[in-house]
C-alpha cells in the first residue's frame, strides 16, 4: 500500500470505555438466526450481474477502497463494508451503504457514510508512522444477537502485533473483544504461529449467533509449508463458543496454486479470503490465488467451495498438523468464478447473503479489494443460488 499522510476525520471523540468491556458478554438468550437469508442448500451458483464502484465519487467516501468484507443488516436494509487500509490514508474504517438489486442486476450502489473504528480509549487506530496498535482490518459481520459489528485484524508479525477480533457499535465505538487461541499469537523471532499477512481473513456466525467461525488464510508455520504448484496445504478454521470462550479448530484443505506467476520473482499464492455460514455445519469458502503478471499487477483465480464439518477432527490440541492423524473438513466446488462469464475477476475478499431475488432465489454478493491500485477495480458481483444438490 502506497504511503499517505494520516488524516483525521472531523468526528467528536467518544468517552472512554470501562475495562470490563474488554470481555465479550455471552449471548445466552439470543434466538435470532445468524443466517436468515442463507439458502437451505446450494446446488450451484449462477451469475446475475456485476458492477464497479468508483474509488472516490464524493467527499463522503474518503479514500474508498481496499474493501475486504461486506455484510447485510436486515433491520435497516443497509450494508456494511470494511476497508483494509491500515490507517495510512485515513483512520481504519468501515462504510455504510445502500445496495439494491433486482432480476436485471444492481439498481443502486451508494455509500451513505464512512465511520472510523475506535480503540478502547476512544481514539482512532494509528498508522505505522505512529507508535501503537496498527490494525489490518480484514473481515466484518453484523452480530445477530447483540447488534453492532464484529471485525478482525490480521496483526503484524514484524511489529509483534497479534491478530484480534473486536466488537464495535455501528458508529465505530469499541465495545469488547473475543479471545483467540494461543497458537494465533505472533512470534516475530520464531518460526511458529501465523505467517505475516496470512492470518484472520474470514468471520461467520453459526445459527443463533452463539458461535463464531474465524478462518486463517494459510497454514501456521508449525502446520507445514504454504501451498505450491504441486500440492495444497491445511489451514485452521476456528469455531469459538461465545459463551464459554472454548475454541475448536478444524483443518481445511487448501488447493494447490493453479497457475504460476509470469513476471519478476513469479510470485503466486493460494489461501482463504472469506467464509460465510450456510448453516451450523456448512460454510461457503472463498479460495483466492493471486499471481504476479506485471510490475505491481496481479491476476486472480477465485473458487467458491461448500465446506462441510461432517466428521472432521477437532485439531485444537495438536501442536502441528504435520505427521499427525486427523480428519479434515470436506469441500465441494460450487463455482470457479473465472469461468462464470465475468470477463475480469478481481481480488475477491468479501461475501454476504442479501435479500432474495424477485424470483425467490437466495442472493450472494461478492466484493473485491482493489488494494488502492489504479489497475484494479472495486468490483461487486451478484450471484443467484440454485437450490438442491447437483
């Protein structure tokens, strides 16, 4: 990300929050379904439309870009999107938007406001040029029980900053955090724990909102090498009980890198960029591969899978996935997005269920992270869910 001067938005400071807010209250009485718009089953996914949002169409959308997650809030009918800007262009932030669509595609794409996240003391999150906890926002969900948002940061291995999941109100105020397992802590001087920029990328609530899935983009150091052109790898999906704090982990099988890079160091990767709950035991998983094809230019290969918990082993107690016996999650390819007729597929990092289409089919909205790059797009894609099994 190109360096830019840190600018504060003209918003009044909020009062300091009590230290007790640092723990997550247990949503024991919640009975609301976390995925009311999710389909009962997915046979296949069909392309309906795509659109591109301009980077800065008006002053409200201060440095709009880097969109890494999206979710729909049913009560207001509005959508929330998170930017992965690490407070370098403007404070770490999210956007509230009006997004509408019908049988012919998108009819409205309008950002209503931009809202910075607040730290526990009420201040904005700092950039790297300022000492403090620099965030790397990657995923965001509406809490179906308590309201407000939960959001994740990947942390920073070089700075010794751990990944985190935090809660905020819809105006950005900090209201709590969710504890993570010890094997997600950063160890800058040791080859263990998460790799830099390959940590928490996806969040999803189970039905009822009592548990939270948190996916790790790529393998922990101790779990083996990254995927390459010949073989895939295993990464860990965390399932957190929000009442007890207990964390179960399951091994998700990543694909091998489909195509090599073709420029310079020929860089290419493969990882999970987002997850979305279908029901308590099934997830929609986005696997993304990026390969360098020019100076700062990348092509992306995006595949959407249905992952099934089934009889998968809880691997939370395994120090390493190498040389150990376990049962991984199973997966089924739903759509290779590059073969859906889009013409161009950008860096898809966000997914959300939205209101159903006029014909009753469930609707899936995807968003791309443009990395604030001139050669990438703020792409938005609308897919329809064909029910049933293939």
